């Protein structure tokens, strides 16, 4: 959903997903709407990739067919169930927002709100 919003603001968006399908955990009929919105927004969705490392201007990901490098001005890194220390991101980017379980284990709604306000602070 954030990618759809950013695309509507004129940004070129690429979404890198570890799963083999986009929005596979999203319940129907919402999943169909999300997939249609991604397509309508011309978002480049790459599935089956895992982020290996980030640098100030790129994300390097790995999949079954090898490494893929994505150039970027801004990288939003959404993590899953395991917490990652915010210290892992210091020095990589001029700004990052630690949200969701990275701060404290909680509910999805809290992480969404934290992500929203974190994105607003990117300027």
C-alpha cells in the first residue's frame, strides 16, 4: 500500500518480496484489489528475492537465479517476524525509522501507524 501511495506521488517504485507471490497473506477480496492497484500504478514487483545488503544508493538482493542490484534514492526495508536491531541500519542511510517489532513486539496496526509517521519524516 505504501508503494501504491508513493507511485501516485510520482515516484518510481520497485517492491522486492521474499515470498513467491505478492500479497500472499492478504485475505480475499482485498488481495485482488491490492494486486490490481499495484498493476495500475505500474509498480515493478520482484518476488522470491531476499535482501542481502544495503548501501546508500542501492539494495542487493539474491534469488534462485543469482544476485539482483536495485539502484535507489530511498529504501524502505520492511522486516518480518524477527526483530533486527536498529543499530544495523545506522550509517547506511541519512534517515531511517525503526517501526513495528523492531521497537517492541506489538500489533500490526501499531506498526502501520509507526511506518506512516516514519515515512512522513523522510521529508
